[in-house]
């Protein structure tokens, strides 16, 4: 069975009854879902639904008020963000956040800051340049001078330099032209076929569902829908919420 095909997968990430609060505001309420080995799960919902909070909780950037986050069966709750990266959880946050005054090459090298396998790092660097040829052309250019699409490519490539088993992606297509969105989704689909598991937060629901195995839909911090992406693409409720107009 290929990594991208549906079927039974060993649990990689398990979210069980996760609740997160910011002061008196509950951002997530008893959320539960899984990401299997090599699986691409789209995490959908309107602004404020709790999607970014979910990713931040997994990366240990915010604390859970209740529930559990399990990584290959082990609890993440007391670990640092650095430790989650070492375990194989990569996080590409919304807004790209590249180091504007550093070169493309330096940004990528910093993505491997926890690694010591220098020869393999060099191989991975060339792999990123193959995935994103425009970064290869601009490797000595300052990251802040790149276009928005190029900065997004750089942010994803930098996360890949950590050699993640699971890549968390927060709105990678935000602000990109339709041509670049299609190019980006093709690249993510290719990485998925190679076996990389992904949890993809994406406002462009149609694009996300086209490449995902499953989808989880949040509404106001609550689980609204989940199921196979191919089925949810035709779900009347999801159609009304996200696919009937602007997606």
C-alpha cells in the first residue's frame, strides 16, 4: 500500500479530548482526531475555529487545559518545542516568518540546526533546491527580497530541513496567486506520495481536499465534521460552509 492510499495506518499522532484556553476564552473544546503514518489530513474551518491553536498545541507552543496529545503513543504534554522537533514534528507557521536579513541558503541551513549529520544535511539541501528550483536560483539572495510565493517555498523547505516525520502546515497558500497555489499543492502531494505525513491547515478547502486522505472540520473550537476527503468534498454541509462560494 502506498503512503497516500487509504487504509489502516499505525497511529502517528493522536489528539484525545484536547481543550485549550486563552485566559477565559476556550479556543478548543474536547477535540479528538488522529493522523496516521504517511497520512495527509486537512484541518479546515473558518477564521477563529481553532486550527492554528491545534498546531501550536501539538508543537508545544501553547499548553493544553485538558486532554492528551500522543506521539507514537507517548504523551507530549510536558515536552519542550525543541524536543518535539527532535521527535520528528516539523511546523511551518502562518505568515512564513523567514529571516529576512539572511540568505536563502542560511535560512535553509538553520532549518537543520538540531541535526549533526552534515553530509546528509548537504544532501537534503540539494533536495530542497530540486523541489523548489527558484530557491536554488536565489540561494544567495536575502530572504526578505523574495516574493511572497518564494518566501512560502522557503518556509516549507526550511521545515523539511529538519527531516520531519509529520509536517504541520498553517495556511501555506495564503496570499498566493492561483498558479502558485496549484504549484504548491502539487509539491505537497508529491511529498505525501513519498511518505511524509502532514496536517494541513488551509482556507482553500477545495485545494486541500483534492490532495488529502482525510479532513477534520472545526467550528468555534469544536469538531464539526471528519471523514475521508473524497467523501467530504461532496458533503452538503461542507459544500454549504466552504465550497459553495469562496473557499
